[in-house]
C-alpha cells in the first residue's frame, strides 16, 4: 500500500504518540506499584506497633485480642509465641488454632526475632492468596513472642489496577488529541509541500518567473525555490544560446566538419560536409563507414581515435570527383575524433595549370633561344666569313629574337590581365571606326596573301568597352583569320545587336577548326597545328588574351564552324545604354 506525504506524516506522528504513552505508562505503573507497596508496608508496620502496645495492656486471651485488633485495623493479625505456636489469629476460630503448624520458620518471624522487625510477601496457604506480612516482637506480662500483621496483596493491586485504568484512559485521550493535532499538522504541512512542488513544477516547465506562492510557514523556502528556478532558467537559456551559436558557426563554415564517437558512430556532420560528399541528411547508416565509405578517411579517423592527429588528401566518390584535404584530430576528452575537410579541387587545378604554364613557357622560350645560340656558334665557327651564309644565320636569329619579343610581350600582357593591373576604363565606343582601323593594320599581310577583308558593321553601332582592349581583341581575331586562311581567302567582319549585347563576328573561309579543338583553342599555348602556328609567328597566347580581355569587359568569346568551311570567331560585349 502506498501512502501519500500526508498519510506518512500522520502515521509517524501517531506511532510517536503511542510509543510515548506506552513507555510513560509502563514506567508510571512500576513507580505507582512500588509506591503503593511502600505505603502498605508503612501502614502495616504502624498497625503492628499499635497492636504490640495494645497487647501489653490487654489481659484477654490472645486469640480474642487478635480478632479485635484485626477487626479494628481491617488486617489479618496473628499472635505467635516464642516457640512458633500460633496463640491467636483474627482469621481463624479458636478451635482451629490447634491444627495450625508452627510459625517459627516464617521469614518475617525469624527476622522480627533477630532484628526487631521482619517483612515478607508470600503466598498464604491458610488464606489461599498472596499476602504482605510485617512482624514485630512483643512482651505481654509473662508471654512474649511475635505479633504479625498481614494484608492480601490483592487489595493493593486493586488500587494499582484502578490507577492503571485511569492512566490508560488518560493515554487514550491524549492519543486521540495527538491524532487530531497531528492530522491537522500533516494537512498543513502537506499543503505547504504541495504548493512548493507545484511551484517547482511550474519552474521546470519554464513558466514566467512566478510570484512566490502563499507558503507563510516557509517563506524562505519558497523564495529559495524561486531563485533556484530563475537560476536554472538562465543557465538553460545560456546553454541554448551557446548551442545555437555553435551550430550557426558550424553551419556557416565553408569547411566540412564530421565528428565521431569512440565506436565511430557519427555524432555530427555539418552542411558543408554533406555538400562536399554529396550526402543527404536522411540517407545511410549511423556509422562513418556506412555513411562515408572512403578508405583513406576511415583510416585517418582510426588513427585520430588512437590519439594520433593526421592529415590526408583523398578523392570523393561524387561526380565530378572532388579533391579533399582532411585533418583529423582526437577530441580532447578522448571521446572520439573530429575531421575538418577542405575542398582543394580548385587549388589543385590551379596548381596544375600553373605547373603546365611554367613548363610551356620554358619550352616556348627554349626554342628561339637555342636557335639564336646555335646560329651564333655557327657564325663564330667561321660562317661569319661567308657573307651569303652569314646573312641567313643572322636572319634566323632576328626571327627568333622577334619571336622571343612577341612571347615576352604576350606573357607580360597575360600576367598583367591576370594580376588585375590591366587598367580598364570602359566607355561608349563606336564600333565601326575601330574595326576599320584594325583591318588597316593587317591590310599589308592580307594583300600579300590576296585575302579580301570586308566589314559590314553599322555606323551607329556602339558598345560599352575599353577602347584599347577592344582593339587588341579585334586585332588578334582578324590577324588570326589572315594568318590561318590560305591565299585568296575571304574574311568578313560584322556586328549585330542581341538584346543587351552586341555580337561581333570574324568569319573566314580557311580550313576551320575541328570540333575537338574548338573549346581548347582559348587555352594558353594550345595550338591545333604547332608547326603552322610557329610558321606564321604565333605565340599560342593570342586567343587566351582575347578570352581574358572579353571577360574583363563582361563579354564572352567562342568559335563556330563556317559554311562550307572556315571559322566564325565571335565576341559579345555589352551594348552602350541608350
Ligand atoms: P597562335 O599564336 O598560335 O595563333 P592563338 O591563341 O591566337 O595562338 O590561337 C590558338 C590556335 O587556334 C592557333 O594556333 C590555331 O591553331 C588556331 N586558330 C586560331 N584562329 C584560327 C583561325 N581563324 N582558323 C583556324 N585556326 C585558328
């Protein structure tokens, strides 16, 4: 059976009162019994002494005196002579005395003779009940002996019994009072407790700071409880704020973050990590091996869990694959490991491009330099003495020097654009005069090859561009067309408005560019035919510069095949606003 607080309080207080009543009652009863026996003894002794005096003066037969004394004092009076023979007894008739055995061995009688006073409590065979005996020696004329006074214990015990009943009633009454009072006390206490519990519950449920409830008995307790609740609330609030700050930082990180516990169960994975590894939040298992089965990553995490921080680069299994540099370190409390992943795909690509570029540049430079050197050696070895041969070698040196100069100029140009130091000042520019001017620049070479260049750019066509950059772009495109178109070819330049943009096209009827090369001709040093490019004095950087400049002017470039053969290099630029 389960008791509520109130029931428990009530039970405890009732048990307390009951035990107090029982202990106090038991002790009191013992005390009263002792006191009653003492009183009875004192009374009996007094009566015995009075009897002794009466005996000394009375001359009547001893049995008659004993009867009289017994009747007067309400006790049993026995007169015993020195030999122990009973001379008189208030409870026995004179005729019965002869049959009474000798009393000289009774302890009270022995004591009375020896010490002048004897007392004993014992069962009386004569009366068939427990008796208290007091005996004193006496002398009456020639007779001397012991006078004994006795009273049944029953009488004294009756008084004690009455007292016990009275005590019992008083105990019951106080128990009843205690029950009522403890009932009331537990009721009030339980009510106070209930109020406090309700307050605590409200505090836990996060209700607004409450007014201290009416608990007049324990105002301090209610106050402490409220203070505790307020502190709890602020601590929980602080923790929540801390957590959301942590989450915000984690979610806005560009780096992927993954945390695992000692059993390699995933405990945290941020948005960047999901994106990097193309995972969805819902799918997959709960362990790292199930969610991200990349051996290099698993090995890294195992080492970190063994207390060894490490970094490693691996490729993801996404399409396209991404290059990831991951750092794994054990958590400080040894409860797992955390991995931070950087997407280094772009960095690695740029590194590769730079490596290729440096290799290409050195290769491009080496050829003219070695020609110059070889020719100089040949001249020094004696060729200089033969003017007709010497001229050929010097010519070749000059061409190589020109090539070097063109290469260096293009390289400088491209690095200037990439470094962002190429000053662009876009403006509204009329297209037609620039196209005409550019055509003039290549006119000499075109005439040599009998190539016809025509422009059909409208006079009022304007673009929003940097004049110098635009001129360079057009020159590169038209110059390429002239260079790569065989003799008697035709080149057409035109421009048309397309929405917000102007599309300029340079079409030739040369050999054209195979589809597989089209996307790549704008790469640095990419050439469809190396020998041909060198022959016409190309550096392989022209179209790369065109692409860079066009993009810097918010435009685009591309190449398409022309019909029936040839190429159309196109360039779009923002139209000048009306
Ligand atoms: P290059 O200095 O070699 O001309 P470019 O960057 O200007 O370098 O051009 C890259 C390559 O594109 C050239 O080597 C050539 O093979 C090809 N190309 C460019 N323009 C034309 C064109 N009009 N017709 C055919 N091929 C061309």
